[in-house]
């Protein structure tokens, strides 16, 4: 299963905000920010904090990416 946070980075660009400002605004650790930057899993709590900060829904910041290889690997 893969997720992309590209929508989040677009929001930051639109708001003229950098990743450090996001980290400070939602009070997440540098390691959590690094996980977001690498499109790795983060907790729903973190995603909820981001949604509260930007007054948006989770679908506005996260996108599920279909991975055809994962189906083949499970067989």
C-alpha cells in the first residue's frame, strides 16, 4: 500500500509556507516530517493535526497510490 502527500506540498506552496513552518504549526517531530517527505506512513493523529491547521479533509492532503506490483508479489 502506498500513499502520496504531494497534495500537502501543493497546499504549502499555495500558502507560501515551508516544511519547517508546517512542522512548527502542527507540532510534529522532525522525524515525522521526514516520513511525510518520503511518502511513508504517519499516524492518523498527525494527519488530523494537519487537516485542522489547513481546515481541510484528509483527501485534500493524502492520495492513495495503486501499486500493481503488490498484487503480483502476494501471489
